[in-house]
């Protein structure tokens, strides 16, 4: 059976549901197509949902309605080498007052809720439906087919929000046929049960306060990092690896995750917890230079499908950019309906809207950061430098101490090399 | 934590029809076999004695890693499972 809609959204992740919600609220008849048996079933991430200006505008009471775990009041970075680690944390009063800066969430709950909001606004959600072909006539996208189902879904505009590999964008000729492993990362995560009182005590939290910690130097020389986030009564603990580096290392993600969980300082944080779920997913890390064609005749690409992910700062920003780009894709489709123009030119307004938004602005300003993250010294030598320096500073051996700058220079010469230190400082300054 | 256990906690609704089909002949010639160590679900196993690659789709987490890592295009099929099949996360 074939059905016609005014718009089709492929994928009910944050990008797709935000697009469907925007269009449904404007009165368009929109289909939201998801391959999972419910939205969110297929989706994992590290765990922190950052501020969502796009959705806060649509629902002023967003933060009261969304299914959230803990709000992040404390953020930390740990430099690790072997069995030593050096931590820095910031806990700011403003992080503990609304509007909160970030929350831990579970994707199977959050994504499902957001898709249901799109349904309440009038969107038709079709689950267990894996989009297969992209229908085109005279170069204009006209609909999609669903794997193992007869007939087609037709619409003058399709939003490809099907995540990082976006086969929809590929089939519409908008993304390159293969990816560069140097522009991708893979994350693995263990979800570990832990009583909420124990979490409060262990991490110095009260009420529904949360802690988000990032780690460097914990990936045995593979370029990457680690994270530990507190949910209400569980911890999300995982590692992220640059794919080219992981591939060449011969090491496996699960062995490295196991070693991370057994590292003495991490082991204390997860002690008493029980493993609940193991998950993995790719992250488009290439930043601005990885962005495919964002639109074509009858099609728009949003979220991870368009590589709109900022994985280069200390925060991994994905959901917020996905949701914002979904809203803008929705607005572009609404404009195209008003003008009755679904040509490439008619949909080009999407690019202008994105360029004006923080999504593109941020990706542009961090354009050089991905290259910087390909510097192996960040993952080995620098964590070693920090740890050995702190160890020496605190160690008391009954001999006179050298002064701090001498100690630093000595450690830096041993671990990094002074020339490298200057070069890295310069490239970090340029990138940021 | 025991590594072998880690894989037992994730739920699946396994499709008999594989969503990824590998032309294992290509793997014999491959010089990197990056899929064997990069796949987070241990789906690829290379047997050096028999010079043979085995791929099992059962525990696939649909993460996409092998699709990117394999630069020889050894797949005769690489798609996501049919709707409703495959990995089913509960709370991640
Ligand atoms: C390890 C890891 C840690 C991360 N940490 C964070 C973090 O802390 N904070 C943050 O903001 N972001 C984080 N991200 C990034 C974030 O998860 C993504 O940027 C975000 O999910 C992108 O949303 P999306 O809607 O574009 O794509 P997705 O969330 O991937 O959604 C795509 C949807 O499309 C569906 N789909 C795919 N193909 C088809 C098809 N053919 N037919 C029908 N449906 C289909 C999928 O099932 C899925 O529901 C992390 C990512 C990873 C992997
Ligand atoms: S990388 Fe590709 S060709 Fe090489 S062994 Fe793996 S699947 Fe086969
Ligand atoms: S998609 Fe991921 S889990 Fe599945 S086989 Fe490929 S690498 Fe392994």
C-alpha cells in the first residue's frame, strides 16, 4: 500500500523528532519513520544532554516534561597514566540553578518521549520500518520505500535524519560513498547499576545533582578518551576511540573498556555496581570538513546524518546540534510548502538557516580542532607529564625540592620534548 | 568485570536473515583486518591456520564501525536489520 504525506522524516532520533515536531505543529501531514520497534531502541550515547535552545522555544516547560536523570553540577577532567591520576573538578553554583546546563538521560526513554511529542502534535509515527530505497523522478526525491514492505511512502520533501551512516543521504547522492576512518570515532559504554544514595555519597552530590567526568590517558595509547556520568541510580562509563587509531592499534574496544573499569581509581568509583547493558556507536568526528551536501531537490539532511556533531571540545555536543538542525530542516520544509517550491533552490533556505545558527558557527570556529586531536601526545605524553609532575610535587623524601618551573621543564623535556611542547601549544591556540 | 559477560547483558531480537553479508574471500587478501579488533561485539574472527574469516551477525550492535574500517568493500550487503529486528537497548 502506498501513502502520501506532505513530508517524510527518516529516523526518529533527536534530529528527526525535532523536524517532525516542527512541521506537525505548523499543520503539515508528516510521517516519522523509525527502524526500531520504538524510537530510541537503537540509540546510545555517552550521556549528557546539553541545553536545547531549539526545543526550549517550542516547549517553554521542556525541562519539566522531558524524562531526565540528574542535572550536572560538577564537571571533572582526569589525566591518567597506569595507576596514577590527576583530577580537576569544577562545581559552580550556577550549574545547580535552572536553567540547568546539562542532564544525564537514557536514549530509549528520551527519544521515545520526544517522538511521542511529535505524535501529539499530529505526526504519524511508523516504527519497525527500515527505509530502503529513495525514490526519485527527474532528479527530484519523491518518497521512500521500506525494507520488506510493499508500496511506498510519498512526499515532496524528505528529511534524512537517519544518523551517522545515513544511507538515505547516500542513496540521494548527497554523501560520499565511503567514510574516512580518520573522521570517525567509536564509543563503547557500560551501564552500571548503583544505588542513588551510594552515588550521592561517592561523588559528593545531593538531591538530583549529577557529576560528569572526562578522562584522557586511559586508552593505552589509542587516540581517545573516557567518560563517567552519573544517572539517577546508575553510572554510564565508557571510552571513545578515533577509528583510524583503533584500527591500527590491534587493540579491542572491550579489552580497553575492561582495563579502564579495573584501573584502581575507576574501580573505586564503580565498586559494588552491576553491569546492566553494553552498547556501541559511531560518532562523526570530522567536524566542519566532513559535512556532506546538506540539501538536494526534495531532500534535507539533519543531525549526525549531516555530521553536525561537535566532538572536539571537552563536551561532546551532538543531541543539541541534531535537534537544532532538525528544527531548521522542519522550518525549511514549511517554507518550501508555502512557496510550493521543492527544488534544490527552494530548499536552499535550510543552508542559510543553518549558517546563521550556532550549529554552523560553532563547527566553523572549531574547524581545526579535529586535526589537533590527531596528535598522539595528547593521549600519552601529556597525561604522563601532568601525573608525574603532581606526583613529584607531593612526594616528600627528605631531600630539598626543586622549584616548580624547574620541575615542569624537566618533566616536559623528558616526557614531551620542549620543541613539541611549543608546537602543540601553538596549534592548540590556533585551533581554539 | 568479566569480558565474556559484557556481551550477555545486551538484548537482541535476532533476525535469521543477516543484515551484513561478507565476501570472506576478500578478507584472505586483506592486509589490515582492522575489523577483527575494531568491532566492539567480536563479530569478526580470523583463523590464521585455516586462513579463514568468520563473521557472525548475531551479537552485532549496529554501531557502524566495520562499514567504515573495511576499506576493501568486502560486503555484498551492509544495511541495518529489518524493522524491529536487531539490538534492543533498554536504558543506555
Ligand atoms: C559514545 C557516544 C557518546 C556521545 N555522547 C554525547 C553526549 O554526551 N552529549 C551529546 O549531546 N551527544 C553525544 N553523542 C552524540 C549524539 O548521540 C548524536 O550526535 C545524536 O544522537 C545525533 O542525533 P540524530 O537524531 O542525528 O541521530 P541518531 O540519534 O543516530 O538517530 C537516528 C535514528 O534513525 C534511525 N534510522 C537509521 N536508519 C534508518 C532507516 N534506514 N530507516 C528508519 N530509521 C532509521 C535510527 O534507528 C535512529 O533512531 C554521543 C555519541 C556517541 C556514539
Ligand atoms: S577489513 Fe574488510 S576486507 Fe579486511 S578482513 Fe575485515 S572485512 Fe575483510
Ligand atoms: S556494525 Fe559494529 S557491532 Fe556490528 S559487526 Fe560491524 S563493527 Fe561489529
